C-alpha cells in the first residue's frame, strides 16, 4: 500500500480533488457564518423585547454555531459537497488500474508481485483514501466554524436539547415551533451528549458510502474503456439512485448521509442494507474484472 500512496501523491488529480473539496467547505463555512450571525442577532433582538433574560439565553443556545457545520446547514455549497463528492473523489482515484493497464505498467508490476496482492492493495488504498478524502474536509469545516465563532464547547446546547426533547425546557411556544425541527429521529441520544458525537457518526457513515461508490468505480474500470465515462460512473450511479428514490427519498443516500437528514424517515437499517448491497456488488464486479484480465502477464 505504501507504493500505492507514493503513486497517489504524485498524481496531480489527487490535489485537484482535494482542492475542490476544500474550496466547497470554505465557501460553505463563509456563507454559514454570515447566516449564523444574522440569525443570532435577529433572535436576540426579537426575544429580548418580550421575555426575561434567562429565557432569552435558553433560546439563543439553540442558535448554535454547530448548525453551520457542513451537513447540518442546508446552504448551497454544503448541499453541493454532498451531491458531488462521488465525482470529486473519483477524479483522484478510480482510474489507477485503468491508467496502469493502458500504459502497460501492469505487465511490469505483475513480473514483480502477485496479481492478487496488486488488486488487494489497489482496493484497500482506494477505500481508505476515499474515506478520508470525504471526512477530513468536513472536519476542517467544523474547525473553521468553531475557530471563527470562538465556540468549542457545546455542552450547553446538548443539555438544552435534551431538556427540549424531554419536554422539560421552559421556552415560549413560538420558539418551540421554530426549534421543533432540531429534534433528530436518528441518533438523538448522541446529540443529547454532544453535537461532536452526533456529527462524527454521520461523517463516518458518509465516508463509508464515499468509499463504496469510488471502489465501485475502480471495479468498473476493468470493463469501461472510456476515461471520462469511468470518472463520472460513481456520480452517475449516485445520481441515478437519487432520481429512482424521488418518491421515497429515505432510500436515497443524498438525503440520509448528511447530519440534518430527513426528519422522521432516517433509518439505520436502510443505511446498512444499502451499504452492504453496494459493497457486495462492488466485490463481485471487482473479482469478475480480475478474472477477466487473468491473461495479463
């Protein structure tokens, strides 16, 4: 795998992918910070006119900076990140076997190492790299939001959220209707502990799906001869599922991978089923592709 990473770090497409992902994160953070400041000041001005200070403080805790982390916020760059990640990560990773087969480099490699080791190393490197390429820019977004809002401790929000879910929080009725959408049907206990724990689970799940999509592209690279079709294939599959699930969005990864999710429809069982089916199909295509190219020296 070390050799694979050396080749990856020499690939200019890898840096292109990373820069594109980080650019979306930075834009989303800038827009999110502006929205956060406006919402906080507006809420403070409205509620301070009619309610006591302690009630206003509880309400303002709901205007938490963590809602501007990517996946929590629904601003356009954040949604675009979750929509385009299969393509942006694929640019760096899915064509590694394709390029080496087309250039004849595979012949040289198979003279030095066992082909099974070669394909295993390719798959493992792609899976791990895709995971971190998806997750790390999102973590950067968390750090940037916290850094510019000077807010790192979300204990107060977790406590207020827990009381709100349990119905023991004394806030105005109009605030209850506004923040009712904060209640998450899935992993709500984690959000009651900390937004960090909650978002970590969704970022990990998203990273696993990113790995599965990109590895499927890697598997298909042993059959697809057109470079551009190959690069776009994970995105095509991802987008196709989005359209097919238009009437039942709980089955579309685009909707359930983000921490905000679809209220009332998120299901861990659907996530597990889709991920395992996708991984099994990817393995099957990959093994068939290995056998298809057994004649390579």
